[in-house]
C-alpha cells in the first residue's frame, strides 16, 4: 500500500493509520469506559482522574469528530452532555481488549501486580 495523507498527516501503513485514530495515552481508556454505558463528562473525569480537563475535552472532541463516540447535548440548565460509544467505537473495543490482555501478561512477566478493575 502506498503512503497517503489524511488530515494533513502522512501515513505509511494501515496500522499507523489506525493508531493515529485510537492511539495515544487517553483515547483507548476513554473508549474502554464507554464500552458498556453512557457517561457524562464529570463521570469520565472522575473515572480517569489523572487526565487534565483540557486533554479530556480534546480527546472527546477528536473521538466524536472521527465517529468513535456520540455526544448528546440536552437543552437544559445547567447543561447536560452525555457520551456514548458508536458502532465504529465498538469495533475498536475488540482491539483494546487484545492490547489490555497483552498488557496484563507483560505486567505479570515483569512481576507487576495487576489490580485494575475491569470497568
């Protein structure tokens, strides 16, 4: 497959392209938390306490823009916004599950205790 440009970035292969969509520190953890439920911004922030507000907002916008999550804003005061996973996002969960399992295996190989909840 020849190289190609998407959103002003040059990609050389499908793996690089896919990781550009869901890779990085935060996108997979966000998708993982949305896999079984609808969540509000505050719930996500509480569930991922070490992410900054700016980064959470940026990652949510990117995931929404690329069709991995859906943002539903309700016309109420105070504002209410809910995030849910889309079909495209659900397809990514299969990949995240494999990476998560591999991460657990690596942690065990390095003698690191695994006690992260499955949520």
